[in-house]
C-alpha cells in the first residue's frame, strides 16, 4: 500500500467496512446507515442509595461520598448513613469500599486489621468485624488437606522429624526458597539401617535419597555402567525405587497428621496461606460506557470483565475464542482513560490481527484517536520516529503487534532494577542459610547466583538498543493489554509504573489456572502457576 500504509488515518478508512476474513467479503459499517454516537445523559440525582452508588462508581470508578451526597441531595454524613452496609469504611486507610470489594479477597488479613482497629476504640469498627466474620472460609480439616513432600508450607524441621521417626536417620534439611529446592544431608555417624535400605529404601538407593527426590518432584532412575562407559537404565532397580518413593509419599501424608499438636499447627498454616481468599463477584451492570457506539451492546459477562479490569491492578482472564475479548479490552481501556486511571493505554496483539483489532476499535469508538504501529514502524530506521509520535500526541490507544512490542527495549535502569531484585533474593537466601546453622544450600545458591549474574550481564550487553537510546518508557504508555499470550509463565518486563492486563491465555492440557489477587509469590502453593 506504499506510503498510505503508514498514514495515521488508515485505520479510520478501514473501519468504514466490516470485513469477513473467512469469506473475503465486505459490508458497509453501521455509520453509513444510522447515528451511532449519542450524547450521554448526565444524571443530576438519584432516588435510592443503590442508584446513587451505581452512578458514583460509573462516574468516579470508586466510592466517593461527596458525589453520592450530591446525587442524594443531602450532606456527606447523611449519605454515609443512608448507604449503610452497601459500603464499608476501610480501617487500613483509603476511600470506602463497596461491600462486594471489602468482603472479598484475603478476608482473614482484613479481619485481623478490622479487629486491631476495633481494639483501639477510636472509631467503632464492630460492623466491619461482624461482616468479615460472616464471610470467613470454613477451616479445612487435616483430612481435607493434601500434604506432600516438597510442599513449601511444611517447615524443614517437620521433614527432618519425619526422617528421624520413620526412617531412623538424623538428617539436616533445608529449603531454598529462591530456587525452590530441598537439600538433605545425613548427620555424621548415621549408619545405613534396615529402615533406610530395606523397609523404605533399596540396596541401590537409600530412603533419604528417595525422600529428597520426592521433595524436589523428581523420579529416581537407577543406571548401570557398561564396560564401554555407557550408562543404561536398570529397569528392575528403577521400578523398585519408584515403588518406595510412592510408599514414602503416602507414609509422610499419614505421619504429618498423627501428632495432634503438629496437625493443628500445620492445618492452621495451610488455612492461613491458601484458604483465606473469598473470590469477588464483579458486577458491571452500572457502567454507562459513554462514547461507545450505540449499535453495540456489551453482554453481561463483558460488562463484568470490564469492571474487574477497572477494579484490579493486574488481571488474567482466560477466555476462549468468541467470548468478545477485543471489545472488552477496548472498552476497558477507554473507561480507564476516562476515569483518569491511565493516560495512554497500549494494546499488544498477534501479528496477523493488527488490522482487524484497529478496525474493530474504531467501529466501537469512531471518535477515538489511535496510533497503529506495524512492523515497519518499529524497524531500526523508523523506531525513533514512532516513539516520538507516540509520546508527542494524546492518543486514546496505541496498538502494536507482538513483534513490534519486543523490539522496543525498556530502559537500562528498569532492566537493571528487575535483575537486581532477582539477585537480591538469592543473596538473601544465602545469608539466611548461613545464619540458620545448617548452611546446606549455601554452595548451591552461590553457584546459582554466579550463573544468574553472568546471564544478567549477557542480557544487558547483548540487548538490542537504538542508536538514539529510545526506550519503552519514552512512549508514555502506562497500561499494557496483551491480547492472546500462548506462552503462560513467560516474563513480560515493562517500564516502571506500567500496569499490565493479560487476556485470553490458553493453558496447557491438564493444567488448572490458579487465579489470585496477590501475585507476589507465584510458587507459594507448590503447584505450577
């Protein structure tokens, strides 16, 4: 298409028709036949607190007592009284929260904060405490908890006690949280007992090695060396060792709950870590969505997803094809910009969907001002110009492909801060191992640290940079929506202060997505995130 392919108005022209890729046919867009933009009615009042709260959330994106008071025609104190249990003041600070938001998430931690505030006696928080107590998840009993060797919520001291009681072996055990690896070392003077070599182990692999393999989620394979130096699997010994591994896993699961004190302690820890979350219910029925084309009516699940994106700092929605993800992403970005939550949302889409996504964006919001970046726009020769255009205009959206997004590096400071945080975790683990008295993981962690530092140096030295030093932060994009990521578990590193929303991520067969509000410790459950 020559130079016209780089014209900012190309997306507008393409939005004038609805193109069917399957049949390669086009039809006129609705703008030729009907008025698709209508003025948004501005409500001046509300009759009920429920209506006032819905209008406030649509206008402000959060609970604002002054706005609700204006809509109800009363003072803020009266508005708060009329709202009652529709909203809850937050003892941890910040604006009041809707009941759905306050009574969800980590309700155990929230209850502890409410009780601490109530004990101070300065403000009556009894209503918060009572409401949170009513939604606390039921504590799981030991019989309902799947306890396995290698679960990071089980202290190493308990694993060592298992080895002492069941295997009759004095063992030092340490868990390296930075690498997720368990290390076992038999105490000096410990002999190979029948429990180690016969009852729970084999003649080739003792029980401590089997326990260590179980803790690290490894299957034992026994090999023999041939006369020419090759290693061949000994099938009989391997099967025997793996049978013992399975028996040890079952024995550990039973042993863990046999002592009442230990059972109460570990069940309490498990419930605190993994049974404290109440899933929030997102209801986006109150959204008026100003500026949206009148001929498009979002489905209920799309409204709910939009409200979730507005309510959470980071969102993963694993929806299948055909769920209307493009419209949801577009509307959510526009709403965040309208509410002042972001300034310049960016969309990263598959390479073959750039034209379709930009066309559908403008069909939903014909008055939007968007910048579409193709492959040529991010080439070394054009990259500085693209970044300048992106930074120099107040775009409603910046749309680019996966390949284009990968070609714009973050600043050296952002990348270095990310790498330093990883190195800092390893150094902290090394220090903790040294001070714990066992020090089993020190050498291994030091080797890992050396590899990580070497790899980080290589990453920084080999990364592709522009001659002018342009970087992702210079674009001004402060929210990323990644459309269709086919590689869950990969790391997306974006500029400082940039939020990210990941949409439509397919999971491998047999993998259940674990969705959490907090993403600080992806390995906390011991399961693949």
